[in-house]
């Protein structure tokens, strides 16, 4: 049994799908690399979570208020 040759439309669609797949893989690798770098740097990861924390507040000035 012989297979029919692929139609030209299928070859174009495959090349577009391959390009999109490689782009998605590159994006996932970029996000993963940024995550690994951020986690391994060891900096405290603090963000705004609707709780007042003194270490995130700007330092108070010692001058008199007008």
C-alpha cells in the first residue's frame, strides 16, 4: 500500500505549526530561566499583599513637619 504525497497546503501548515511550537518552547524556557535566576539569587521575595509591614515602608525622616 502506498501513501499519497502530502498536499502543499499540509506542508505549509506543518511549517507554521512547527514555527509556533518552537516559539512557545522558547517562551517557556525564558520564563523558566527567569524563575530559576530569581529563586537562586536568595533575595527576599516580598510583594504587596495588603498587609502593612514596616520593612516595606519608606524610611521616616527625622525633620520637623511643616
